[in-house]
C-alpha cells in the first residue's frame, strides 16, 4: 500500500508541476510533459541505488553510510510518466512525425 501511495504521489506531483508550468509559461500542456518527466527523473535519481552505475568512479571504494533520499518507486513513476509523455507527444504531433 505504501508503494502504491508513493507511486501515485509522484505522478500527482509531476502532473501539478506540468499544469503549473503550462499556466505560468502560457504553453501547451503536451509540450511540457516530456521536460517535466525528465525533471522528475533527475530529481529522484541522486542517492538512488539504481543510478549508482552512472555515479560511480573506477577503483573508488564508497562506504555504505549514505541513505537514499527516495526509494525506487518515485524513479519508476518518473520513468513511467516520461514514457507516457513521449507517447502522448507522438500522438498529439502525429502529423509532424509522419
């Protein structure tokens, strides 16, 4: 139940950011879904065990003292939001892509 709540909370936060940015910038909501999704991934990626592969350096030992800010669920939600944004953007601008 806690994981589902974290997933839905992350999606709601990303949607609120999307609507707020579209309102403030007087832009189309569909135009901002992909950048907001990428922003969500970048915000949840630091200190996450899933992204240690990208943050590691060769021959450097790191102790297990640090704690993740977010669990894995918010980054899954951000990736799902971004993939959804890519699909929606493609269908919205289908005439430009085809």
